[in-house]
C-alpha cells in the first residue's frame, strides 16, 4: 500500500570485507555485480547508499530513498531499505 508519496520498500543486504592494502569492499548478495570500494568503513557508509540510489535510477528509472536499518561493522551484514518515491 502506498501513502505519503512513498512506495513499498526492498531490503538490501550489504556485506563489507577488508582487503589487502586497507581497502574496504562492499558487495550485496541481493544486487548481483554490486561492488563499492572505499579507503575506510566511513567512506563506504556514504558511498553505498548513493550507489544504490544511482543504480535504481539507472536500471529501473526509479527514485528511491535509502534508509540504513542496522549499523553493524566488519563481518555482519548491514541492511538498507530502498523505498520507491511516488508522486503524491
């Protein structure tokens, strides 16, 4: 059900691992080929939501709001919700 200009949400799991040379890599089993690389975990916290938003716009021509649902680090997945924005 849609209300207040917001559509239904899709949950997206993001897994972060630390690679050689102190690079952090974010991938998602829910979005094939999704990969974001950063120099710090904090950089990924900014880049991952922006990348998800850009992919939705590019692949589905949809504007989405990205909401962090869980703040876990390292080996635990981080969960985001992508909610489609609908014209009111």
